[in-house]
C-alpha cells in the first residue's frame, strides 16, 4: 500500500542556513568546486558562477545526485531517509529546474541558489519526481554533468496509478472543488483509457529508454518502492553503497508507528514521521477494472524488466 510508509514531508523541517557538520574523514566522492565551474562553462547558460563560500567552509553546490522519480513512488520518503546520513545535504523543495522552461532559462547559477548549504565532501541531493517522465530532462542533466548519479524509486505501476489519482483528488477536495471518480478516468467507451496521464507515467520502460540514451545503467540505481514501504533499511543500505557513502544509517533509525500504519524515522533521539498528506487510502476500485489495469501493464512491465536486467514483484 502506498499508505504504508509514505506519509512524506516531515513534520520537522531541517533548517537550511547552516548544514550539520559531516563526519570526519568521510570517503564520499563528490564533484569538487573547480569541476563545478567547468560544468558551468560547458553549458549554454552563461551565468557567472559565484562560490559564495561561508566562513564555516560551507557553500551551495550543484547536486551530485538527483532523485529523478517516479511520481507517487516514494521520492519524499527516500529523500528523508537518505537525509539521515551526515554526508548528505538535501534540497527541501522540488526544484523543477530541468522540466520547467521558466526555471531552466534562469540558468545554472539560479539552480545552485536553490541548493542547501553543504560542506565540500557532502553530497548535495535534489528530488523532482517529474524528471523521469519529462522527455527533455535526460539530455539536460547530461549536459550539466555526464557523471551524475541518479536515483529512481518505482512501485507497482497499478498502485502508482491509484496513488496518482488519490493525490489529485485530495488536492481538489481541499479546495472544495468537485473531481470525477477514478472510473471516469480509467474507462473510456467501455475500455481502459490508455490516454490517461497517470497510466502513461507508469509505462516505465518508455521513460527509462530515454534516460539510457544518455546515462549507463550503472549510473541509475532503482529503489524498490514497495520494499521500502515494508522494510526500509535494506533498500537504504543499497543506496548508501551506490553513492559510495560510509554505512551510517542503521536499522534503529526506523520504527514502525502502529497508529499511523507506516515506518517513521528516529535520528539522535528525535522521532519524526512523514506528513499526514502522504499515505492516504486509495479509492475503492472494481475488481474487474483492477484486473484490466494489471493486464495492461503486464507486457510493459516485462519490457522494463528486460531493459534493466531485474524483476520486481508487481502484478
């Protein structure tokens, strides 16, 4: 269930002004400030690079890792869990630099200004779930940094469709606006409406092909969002290894909150859970309609498994 872990946007927000002091002798490999200047020179955007180094040695840097998606896959939960590591500096908000034209036109200096303060040996991470399904984004990320390490978190495509609808439905309810039932989106002329955007976003192999035109598969780590819900620690361990981070996150950093029904985080004695807006119950859907959805995704899922050389426990 989407609801299980994702309850996302933490109740306590990390301050951006001064980052926490990272662990001493970290072996994390990051993009140095001189390399960042070269990256800026290579792009078509001609903003002057301003280091803006603070007296404590911190500054804003281009991200060395991006969580590229997928929407309603658990990106917020992944970012918050990864932020438990002292060598991670995470941008709080979704930046939408590469997929929103008005942001992209602002150039890389604007992008850097959206990043948190970090120390030279910390990895700066941003997450924008829309990147994965945006056609222009892979090439733009590649032009900025062809060595970028990418994180992609995926869930059962059918579950992701239901979560996608649920988020939009509640957004309308909060504004006291009516919104059609999910059946009205999923069914058209008695058949599954394959033009529904939420379904298109779950055709992972199509979007993955676009990313693999620019980045090798070993630069894209796929997090199993369904497993992250049920048992987060093993998935986070894999992310630490992919990013070449020292093993700092432990099983004790996670605890199951019976009241909320999902895992919460424990850091230095402080406990915090994802926001109540996450993990909402999905609408009740007719069993036959769900079966149509599962059948539709069978072949696309098979193609995706072949593409990435890995299988997932999806319908």
